[in-house]
C-alpha cells in the first residue's frame, strides 16, 4: 500500500487513512487521484475504480501544480510518497513568488519615494540659496537619497538601510526646528522599514 508521511510526527501510514494513527493529525492534501487503467478520478479508500471496475493496482497522483506521477498502488511498506511534503514545497514556492512580487512592489515604491524626496531636497537647497540661508544638510540628504534611489531600483538590500539611516538623520533635524525635513524623514523611514522586513 502507498505510504504517506505525517507532516507533524513523520509517522508513515497507508494512503487510505484519513488521519495519522499516531498523533491523529488529519491528512491535508490537494492532490487528486486517478485510476491507472482508465485515468478516471477515484477515491483511493475504495480501491476499486467506479468507472472501469478494475482493482486499483496502479494509481496516478496529480499534484496541485498539475504534475502527474504514476505509480503502483501496492508498494513495499518501506516506500512512501510524501504527499504532504510535496504540498508544503509547492506552498513554499508560491510564498517565495509572492515575496518576490511584494519585494518588487515595495522596492519600486521606495525608489519612487527616494526620487521624490531627492527632488524636494534639491528644491529645498535652491530655496535656501535664494533666501541666503544655505542648508548643508539638505545637500547631504539629496546625495544619499539619490544613492538610495539607485539601490532600490536594483532591489538591493542596502536600499532599506540607506533609507532608515537618512530617515533617522532627517528626523533629527527637528532639534533645529526643521519641520519639513522631519516629516520627510518619517515618511522615508516607514517605507524603508517595510522594505527591510522583506529580507528577513
């Protein structure tokens, strides 16, 4: 009989069981089963194909990604098909793809944020020059923000760190009553923190 492995206690048991005989964990699988003779969908617990009436000695297992595995239904006890493990791998792959998409989205958001802040800082520098109140920190922030923009555009991990550092430094300008830079710093800090969480 085909054996499956419990994803909780790793006990091996017959595929026809609904739950693990040791820990009682229910079998969780999205695999579909088909007769090895006529390829009709079957209930593995009945062991007789309702379509062709043959005893199920071969079975086709269809995984959630559509891949099919054909195997003998009667196997040595030492052999098993790790259905739960297959599903876990598929779920993990799906989560990794989701993480990749989320990273691209947040990287793009962070890159846009840094470019906008870079432009704002340049305007801030020009206004301060016009008013004869040159702001050295605005120049530094503009340079660092541009570097951060380039890093975020390439989905580089360091983009989040740059954003966190420049965000904190910009927020510290509140000590000099520089409210615009404080607010901009808070803005980039929040997005950089979200970006950093994707790499953990």
